[in-house]
């Protein structure tokens, strides 16, 4: 169950970084509320996850999910570059996240 909490927490991390951008320095109320809701849920679920997953592993995976997801959102919504090296390192990060999952007990 801890891994499910962790994956959902990572999704909420993507949500709060996206809402942070859309809130325009917290001047747009609905995106500001979305930010605080997503960040609260993300940390709550991360806390639930570290009850059964080693803290270092959980934090690295949570951060990785958020980083990869946020980069993908940036490429899709904000037309950020998707060149070879950027994609290469995103896939390297995904491979690292999978590796941490495989070696965790």
C-alpha cells in the first residue's frame, strides 16, 4: 500500500508545481487553492508512504515522479524544449526510480 500512496503523492506533486505556475505568484485564487490542496495531499500521502518504505527511497521516488511529471507538463503545456539530451536524462531518471523500487525491501 505504501507504494500506491507514494505514486499518488508524486502525482499531487506534479499538481502542486503546475498550480504554482498557473497561480501567477498566488494572484489567481483557484490555482492558489489548487496549489495548497495538492501540496497538502502530497505531503500527507508521502508521510503515509514512509511508514512502510525507507524514507530516503520514498523521498527520492517522490521527487523523481514530481520532476519527471513536471518536465512533461512543461513540454506539453508550455512548449518547453524536448531535445535529445533532455529526454535522455528524463529516461535516466525514470530508470533510477524503477531501480530504487526494485532494490527496496
